């Protein structure tokens, strides 16, 4: 509430607190509903922000986070001096750029296919089949890949039986690793991600399809001129979020699919942080500096993607 004093509006903090308190009491049931989620964010998202100060300190366990000596940008100087760090950035960007090209469009295509399935029973069965892999952990997916593509897996056994070929090292060949990442990512996440697009499609006015059908539009034309424009805003939002996650390499997937033979092409930034934190000499300050750098770049990429989308006529993510 603002109080006018000689033409200058002065904010009345006491009135504001009183009005806020009355509003909370009036809508206490609603605030109780959001309380668990709010508590989760405070405990696991906001309080850990204080840990970012570790990137500017030399962490000493017995002194703790707040009493450890401040060293400024010393940890960042060490980070950028490490050749493995720069290599991990290139690996991360290469893998995630491929994700944007090959993995991101697949849920959209899947949602369009589901939308065109006319038989309700078949549609539900297909949705269940494609959604189920989402609930499997990457540990299980890694075990499945070993059973299918391992030296003694199903694929090599069939090739040996039919053609008498020697076992092919699908999981141990560096050139096969990146396609394997994309294929498993599509198989595991496409069905679940398609639900978002299907929800957006369900919000499109059915009369548009009926009018187009009367005018003689084919299915492909209805998809191109009605369905895709109808879910354009959803695609844009998810694309911006995907760009803002380019520096995060999907640690669980990479960790469970990689091995000693493919580690040179599999050490993303997340894998690099894991290696420097839990292998060899533990340096939490160094890994905190890498994590802070990764989060900062992700934020800048998200803001840049949002600005570019707005420049080309899109709605963008941020006001």
C-alpha cells in the first residue's frame, strides 16, 4: 500500500504485512496445499545456494563451509587450466546438440501419430507401451543394452547364427557410443515427453479439423496447418528449456552406458565433475567451481534462446 506524502508515494510496510496476513488467513486452505512444495523448494533448491560460495574458497573440512579461507577466482583459474575440462565441454555440447537434432523432435512426431490413431483401444495400448520405459532406471536400461548389444547379447548371437560373424563390440566402440545415447534416450523418454504435446493438441478446437476436412484437406495438411501451429507455443517453451540444459549431459545415462573403452568420447561435464570429486584426491572447491560455471552457461544459453525466439516472432519464455 502506498501513502502519498507531499506528492511522493511512500510504501506502507505495516499495512502491506497486515493485508498479507489477512489474505493468508482468508485462503489458509490454499496455502496449506502449496506448503509441502514450497518447503521442498526452500530446503533443496534455495538453501543449497549458499554452497556456491565453496567455488570461491579453499574448502577445509574441519573449518566447514563458512570458515574455510576465501581464495577468490583461484579455483576457476585451475579449472580453465585443465585440458580435460575444455574437452569435456566440447563433448557435452556435441552430445547435447545431437539431442536437440535427433531426440527433441521425436516426442512431437510420436504425439502427432497418437493423435491420428482413430481406435481408442489401440491408442491406449500404444501410449502404455511407449510410456513404460520412462519408469525404468538407467541402471536397468544399461543392463538391457548389455543383454541386447553385448559380446554375448541377442544381436551378436543372431548375427553369428545367421551369418557366422564374429561378435561386434557395440558397447565398446567409441563411434557407436553417441548413436547409442540418442537411441536409448528416445526409447526411454519419447513416450513420456509426448504426453505434454498430446495435452496441447487436445486443447485445439475440433471445429478447425472439421472445417478443414469439409474443405478437402488431407491428414498431412491438417497436421501441418492446424496441429503444429496449435502446439507451436508448447514446442517453443520446451525447446528453450532444452537449450538451457545444453551444458548438462544427462549424468545417469552417460554413467551407465559408458565404460573404459568409450570414456574418451563419453566424459561430459557431469562425468568430469564426478571424476574430479569422487576419484583420486577430493577437491570440493574445484568441483563447485565447475558446477557454478556450468549453471551460469546454462542460464546464459536459456536467456539467449529466449531472446532469439522473440526476435524471430515467437512468444518466448520470459516476459
